[in-house]
């Protein structure tokens, strides 16, 4: 599988407060971004995979809601994660 526990731990270690920090908005946004990038590449090869397309849209919505939450709570954390991941609105 493309996302094993070692890769998840690496993402949480890089973007969260620690390797076991799986709940902060930044770590969740980073994980969703990784999954979104993977599904985007999959859909470039398989245009008629509508189930994956729906899953991708749902993930983008989840990430968007987390980013909106982060804007309300702390704009500096939002700007930092956007810059680090290269996400633009």
C-alpha cells in the first residue's frame, strides 16, 4: 500500500509536534495532502475511476474544512502550513 504506518509516522513527525501527534490540524492537513497527491496521480492514469474521484473530492473538502478552522483559530499556523506544503487557495 502507498501509505504504510512508517510513512504516516514520518508525516506526523515532520508536521506535528511529535511522532505520536496525530490529532493536530497541521498533521491531519499534511496527511490529507499526501493522500490527495497520490489520488491525483492515480486519476491521471485512470480517468474513468469515478469512485476514486469521489473519494478525492471528499478528501479535498475535509482538508478545506480543517484549513478554514485553522484560519479562525490561529492565522500564523495556517500561513506556516500553507507555505510548508505549497497549498494555495
